[in-house]
């Protein structure tokens, strides 16, 4: 479980980045700066 928690932490950071990029693309489509 100890090694698993380390993997989950890195996965969470990757997930955050993916969500952030998704939001940027979504906002870019709806709003033109």
C-alpha cells in the first residue's frame, strides 16, 4: 500500500493537469479572448 499511495499521488497530479488542459480547451472554444 505504501508504494501504491506514491503512485496515486503522481496520478492525482497528472489528473489535475489533464483537467486543467481540458478546461483551457473548453474555455477557448466558448470564449474568444
